[in-house]
C-alpha cells in the first residue's frame, strides 16, 4: 500500500509562488494516477489537478488552470504541484492522493482515490 507525504506548503504573498511535493513509498509509483486536492476552512475538499501514470496527460480544475502545473518524476516517486499567481482564494490544506489504475481517464472526484497524504497548509496573505 502506498504512503504519501506532502511538503512545501507555507505562507506566500498574493501573486507569489509555491511548489508542493508529494513523496510516495510502499508501492510501484508509476502504477498510480496522482492527484492534488485542497480543502479550505468550512468547505468541502475539492479537486485541483491530476496526472496520468506516465505524466503525459494532466487535468486541472477551472480556478487553477494556467496558474498551477502538476508534474511527476517516477524515478523519484514524487509528484509536484507548481503554484503561480497565488491569490488568497488558494488558501487551503493541500492533499496528495493516489489511485491504482491501469486504464486511462480523468479522475477528478475525491472518491476515486484510495490513498491520501496528511496534507500541507498553504496560506496566501499579504
């Protein structure tokens, strides 16, 4: 069973950037679709981005398109989320998620992922 550990969260100013990392262990990383979700206070956990097993295909939620980039390094068992042009609305706990799947698809729903990290806080404030 894969274990996920996020890092890279913190405080950023509006318009700034952060890069989140999620290190996986305990499984064959390249067999997993990877996703990022976020949960703001008082809100439901929402989809941010997902990436295919090879890293060739990615999907993004509309609020983050053109600002966030998901990528992965299968040799390092790590998935990244580069976040640019941050706004206060991006403030949330960001979670990494993994789905073991050998098909192809856009997995954007929380229930489609069986494995989750503990989350990392991102705060955007001046």
